């Protein structure tokens, strides 16, 4: 497997992309996962939220952000004045990566994708971005940030700021003032990090504060 690029159709809309992604063998992650979990939401969403990879429940359902992290994210969106039903949800990596299953455990434990896997799956994210063409992309956590902006991205340095996102064909999409077509990127923490946080209320409030920047930008 040498990345998703050979599997990505150059023509057709999101449904064609989604169908093709179901058969992707661009990296080894398809082998143990149940199915490809492609992006979901309106085809012309103004807001696109990018997570890391599907979790245990998403892997079974075939839909992004249907588990605990997704519920927390939707509630944070609501508090920030954003309508989750009008947003498009996707992930940097489309197959669930998990640690070897230990006996007696129901829920499989997710493992963060590495830079190779991010690079392998990036053509799908780039293709979704081109089709949906959102005004604002929200990177949820370091993995999404790295996929969109490069391996040195750090959430703590960038969260809450409106960055420019160049509309070039290839990701990582460089930030800069020129040629971005007005497209913006906002980074924040991943909802799963809020769930794991010692002070969950404070972490949730931080997520909402960042998302309010998105809400103001979209008006
Ligand atoms: N976490 C993610 O990053 N994406 C999902 O779809 C679910 C949980
Ligand atoms: Fe293809 Fe991405 Fe799945 Fe790897 S993780 S097989 S690149 S869809």
C-alpha cells in the first residue's frame, strides 16, 4: 500500500468519494478495522470539523463522531452558537486504529495514527476539502492539525486563532496571507482530550471559547 491517492476519484461529488473510500487499501489500517468511516454532513457546509480517526463506536456504525466524543463535541458546538446539523464532520484518518484486543475488554482502545498513516490518508481529506469547500475548517487536536498544517503543528501554540488555509491541491495546506481564497483554519483541542481531562469543566469551557471564534467568524 502506498497511500490513498490511487483510490481517490478525480471526478464526482462526495457520494462518489465515499463509495471509493470504502475500498481503500492505501495503508495497512483497513486490515483490522470494520469499515471506512468517511466524512458526513451537508455537501456545501460552511464549517468542516476534522477529528483524528474514528473511535470504537464510529468503526462499528460507519459514521464519524457518533460516540462519546461526538456527543461532547455537539454540545460544545451548541454552546458556542454553532449548528452541528449544518456542519460537516470528518477525520484525518478514515480507519480505526486500535491496540491489540485484550480479553474481557469490550471497548477497543484507540491508538494514535502515525505520520505515515496521516500522509497515506491525506488525499481523502484533501478531496473532501475540495468538494465541500468550507469557509472554515476546525482542526480538533494535534493529529488533525498535523495533517492539515504539517508535522510541527502544536495545539497549545495555535488554538483559538484564525489561521489562513491555502486552497492548494495538496495538503498540508500552508498557512499564509496569499492565495487562500478567504478560507480559514481554527485549531482547538480534541473532544476526547476534554473527556480525559482532570478538570473536565475547564477543558470543556476552553473548547467552547475556541469554538466561539468560529461562530463569530461565520456570523
Ligand atoms: N474521535 C475522532 O477523532 N473522530 C471520530 O469520529 C470519533 C472520535
Ligand atoms: Fe485508506 Fe486511509 Fe483507510 Fe489507510 S486509513 S486504508 S489510507 S482510508
